[in-house]
C-alpha cells in the first residue's frame, strides 16, 4: 500500500507540469504585446524594451536555440517558461499588473472567503443529497422517488448565476430579509484568526457577528450547493440501488434486522465509495462555480477576484488563481483515490 | 389446491413476430417513457422556435432601441395606453424580451451543437483509436505509421534546435526502419538497443556539428535518447497512454473554469466561446469512447471478425462503432445541455456573445444590475429559457440512456 501511495503521489508531478504548461500557453494566447498592454498605447519604444527585459518577455518561449549556437548552454535553458516555472517553485505567482501587489499575497487574503463558502456549500449539499438519495433508493418507484429524480435533474440543469439572481430578487429586494451581497455588514467586526468568519466569530464568542455572517453567507451557499446536491443525490440513489440488490442485504433483512440498521449499517457503508468519488469531483464544480456565485453576491473571494481581473485584463491574477484551483482539484481527487484504500479493504493495489 | 392459470399460447404469433431493429426498439421504449417525452417536446419547441425565428422573424439587434418603452412589465392585453404588447416585458433599452429570448435560442443551440461537435469528433476519434490499439494488436502498416509519426514528432526537437528540417525525416526513417527490421527473421540477433541509439546520435550529432560544436553535442545526446526510444516498435498501448495522459491534464482543470480561462485570454466572443467549451469537452468523449471500445474489443464477434481476416478499418467501423454508439449518443445529448449552460455562464460574465447580440446569458448579465428597480421580468425569462432548454436535453438524455440500454437503469 505504501508503494501504491508513493506511486500515485509521483504520478501527480507530470500532470502538474502539464497544467503549468497549459497555463503558460494561455499567456501566449493574449493578442498583442503584453509589454505594450502594461504601459498603454502611448509608451515609448525604450520603455517597452525596458519592460520586456524586466519581465523576461524578450526571452524565447521554451528554449533558446540561438544561445546554444553561440555556445551558451545555460542561456539555452533560460526561457520564459523555465523562468515562470522556477518562480512557481518559489511560490511566486507574479505581480498584479495594475496594483503591483504580489498575486500570492492577495490570494492568501481572499482564499479563506472562497474556502468558507465552498465548504459550507458542500456541507449543505451532503446534508441534502445523502439522506434524500437513501430515502429515494429505499422507496424505489414511489412518488418520493419520482419527485427526487425530477428534482435532481432540475438541480443539475440550474444555471446557478440565475438562481443567485432570483434569490437576491426574492429575499433581498422584495422581502428584504437578507442582504444582497458582501461578507459582513458595515460596522460589524470579527476578529480574524483563520479568516473563516463563521468559525472566527464562534471562537471569539461574537454572537451578533456570527448571525450577521450567517445572513450574508446563506444565499450564496444555497446557490452554489444546488448542482453538487443534485449530483450527490443521484449518485447516492443509484449506488444504494446497486447495493440493495446484494445477497447480504436480503440476508440481513431476512434475519429480522430493522430497516434502519440494514440501510445504514449494511447498505450505506458499501454504497459510499462511488459517492466519495463524486464528492471529490464536485470540489472542482464548487471552485469553478465560485466565479459565478461570488460575482453575483459580491463575495470577496478568489472567484470575484478572477472575474474583476478578467475584465481588467490583469492576466497574472487569472493565471495564478487558475493554477491554484487546478492544484486543489488534483489534490482532492488524489485524496479520494487514496481514501479508497482505507475505506475498502478489498481493494488492493500493486 | 390452486389450479395453475393456463394461458393459450399460439405458436404462430411468435413465428411471425415482426422484425424489430435495435433503433426502433429504443424509439418505442423512449416514447413509452413519460419524462423523456416531456424532454423531447421541450427540446423540439426550442429548436423549432429558434429556427423559425432565425429564418422568418427578422430581428436587427443593433437598431432595436426604444427608450420610451423602457422596463415595461409583462403585458398580455392591448389597451389604449399600451398599444404594443410585450408578454415578457421590456428591458432597460425598451427591447421586447420575448423577441430577444426567442432569437437568443438560436445562438444557444448553435453554441451547443458546434461545441459538442468539436468535442465529439476530436474526442471520439482519439478515444476510438486509443481503445482500438490498446485492445487489438497493430498490424504491420499501422505499426509503420505509428513509428514513423513517433520519429517525426521526436525528431522535431533536435531539428528545431539545429534549424535543420531534414533531421526530422532522418528520425522518421529510423522509426520506420525499426518496424521494417522486424520483417527479417535474423533481426532478432542484432543488438538493437546499441545500434539504434548510435545511429540516432550520429543523425543528430553530425549535422548539428556544422552549426556549432555545442549544438552538435546537444543534438547528439537527444539523438541517442530518441534512438533508444525507437529501437523497438512500440505497442498500441503506448499510443493510448500518450493520448490519455494528455487528456488527464485537461481534465485536471474544473471544466468550465478552463473554458472561462481560455476565453479570458482569447478575448470575448461567441465563436471563441464555442471553441473553448468544445476543447474542454474533448477528454470526456475520449475517455468514454476508449473504455467502450475496450469493453467491446474482446467480444466474440470482434474476435470472429479478426479470425476471418477482416481489415482493421472494417472491424472498427462495422463491428465496434455501431456497438458503442449508445453511450456516446447519451453523452452527446447531456453534453448539449452542458454546453448551453457553459455558454450562458460565459455570456453572463461578459465573455460570450458581444452585446447587443441576443443571448440568454448575456441578457441576464445585462439586466441583473437593475435588480433594485424591481424589474423581475428582465431576469426571470432569459434564465427560465436557459433552465428549461438545459432541463429538456437532460431529460431526453436520461430517457435515451434507459431506452438504449435497458439493462442499466441509473
């Protein structure tokens, strides 16, 4: 098993290099000269040349064959990509073009907001998806099952940005129960420990702060959790249906165990593996969906930041955040793969 | 004692039972499925209205402006004050929302079809070939083609470094030679793993020396490695591995984040959105096609076709493709739903259709800033159109899965 884990960890490395290559290529897709974009249309040629040299834009993309022909072996490998890659190894994601602040610095401030929103959405999705999936599988072909199936399809088909808008319309504009956006009302302060406001306000015993934070997070969290909840429901249902046909389930029922024990102790444990895979894949949906949800609810996380940066053509930020999300997505799915070994002793690798 | 119920069975009924094809059978199961029929009807309405509007209901988004009719709520009855009825109301520029929603359908369907087309063709072909050559041994000509291509691909690096195009062809010949050598019985005694790297080193190194000593050295080392890789013809599994690893890299991005990122860098536009959504979808079809081909390629009918000496092209297109169509059709239907959703998301973020072009996502993105004015109709109807069309394709896809494969009921 140890060898399997090691091999699986090592297999992430080529994929990660591929990911950095794709993100690097994005930069080359931008039409026009990035140096001119940085300085504006009216920049002098000298300034453009200076910026090009400063940011290494005068270097070739991957390898410098002219340097090699002149007998310079280190110059051969000194390219835009290798510079980009070695900066990444030092956790340097570059600098925002407009504000000249390191991307990594702003990222560390904004990331907790996205994590808080995504985690809460995942919790909501699990709380909805798993019980409904189980109930619907154990009462197959009843009205409940039918409603669940149609409901989950509606959930999968939901444009979450539209759902978010409709939520704001109903709860913030017409009923005025909840705020339309932001993370906290002005005037409310929460002492930051982890920067997850819900957790921080509880840790410091700040109850009004906690209530305010809940009021702000509830609408975006519901919007963001829709698609994962629907997918988890469907997966739990179909996986439970498979397991419920097994002989050991019939045996357990035949020997007189209560339905609850059969469902939860015998069936759910065995039905959980495919559900875990789906949960891992939903991590990506959540992080990508954050771009839309955060934009609508003015949530100060990385999603809104990416959106603003796209509009402002601040490409280092878009690159940095895309890389971070891809990295998290890879690691979550790696963790899912590894959890199989622990959850199901029948699976043996090597 | 209970009398067993006797049924009169007329044998002739069975003997003359009509011939039913797989597709007719599937169609009957589909029409018997109520939710699938709802999906089909929804999809048909959207396709019909969008196509009809595009060809017969003229609309010029650039000249559509009427500040006098700004943000009117939905109106069903013509009255003295309101001579024009707007059943979905009007937006901030006084444009009739119903008209724009109907015309927007054309853009959404177009994006869906083109994007799915891109992913289906590229992903399908890659997956088919990967699965086929992983499951079935390559013949001489296929092996020759693969090794020549491998030689071309690998040789491109030293050729580019030395600025000597002919090096590519030298390495292509080396790859082809590796396959040709297998035709000779005596070739087994040759120490290939020594000969090929040496030839490779000479092919890369000597021409490189004419440019500069260091270039000769680097190209020589590269040639050595390439020669080693080309020394033995690789099996189809290697090809499959290369393709699938590449697909893994694309899959390691959450799908529409990658689409957003691609369009962010390419610049906004419906055409670029289509390409981005299509490219992002390629790995799904590649994986699906590969695994389907692998599961079919060991079936008796494929083995039988091989045994009677049918050509690989014939086996692939006559025996394998028809048998893997159903999962791919299901995926393509669901893929349409996804593509419409992604396109709407791009439009909403201002990265898809360029205003004033009518597109559902862009209409939402346009109107949601005016929410506080209480103009609910400007966001309700475009969003409803997105949801219903996506739901229609999803219902249809779900029904198709049941209809095409009655064994699996998810």
